[in-house]
C-alpha cells in the first residue's frame, strides 16, 4: 500500500493534526481537575518543536549538501590541474617527488574537508536536538503543573471525599 504523503515534510504532520483534531477527543469527556486546553496546547507545542527541529536539521543538511557539491567541483578542477601539471613533469626523481608532494597536499586538503563536513553535520544534528531537548524540559514542567492542579481539583470535588463502597 502506498501513500501520497511526504513524511519528511513538516506540513504533513500539521495537516494530519488538523484532520484528526485532538481537541474533539476531550470535548465529550470531562476529567475533574484536568485542563484539557493545557493538554491540547502542550501537544501543539510538541508538534511545533518537531516541525522546528526538522526544519533546522533540513536547513543544515541542505547547506551540507551544497558544500559537498562545491567540494566535488573544486576537487575535480584541482585534480584536472594536477594531472595537467603531472603530465608536464619529466619521469625523473624530481618529477616523482613533485607528484608525491602534490598527492600529499591533496590528501591533507581532503582530510580538512572531511573534518569540516563532519563538523557541519554534527552542528545540524545538535541544533535540531537542542530544540527537542528544550521542548522536553518545558513539557516536563507543564506536566508537573498539570499534575499539581489536577490533584488539588480532585481533593476539592465531592466525589473525592466519599468513601468507595465495596
């Protein structure tokens, strides 16, 4: 079974939330002391945090991809120039040493590029994860507050003071 939804697009999740309005789930059932608006708002914030994290990660990886293309183009150009230069060098000890120096310089440049790319990928992941971590911390505080207000409201309801009949 195939689907037309693009699960890598944050708007897909927003549309899904609109189609399956979670607020309707709480319309019929009222729980004493439970702030359903707060729960709904928390879920909206959770989805928004995921959307924001995906956007930040996507932007980071797009920049990484552009950098990879630039590096590839530069590498092909550099290699072409190196091949032309190597072709002009005579087959001698000096020519061999010159080729080895060029190969060493190319290798060191490649290592620097790979380090730069891995750092860019790490930063994209770190930026996205910081959004999720911040929302998680905020969500924990919201749940503490909800639990506190729920417990207080439950103590104040007439049902809470009645003993349970066996």
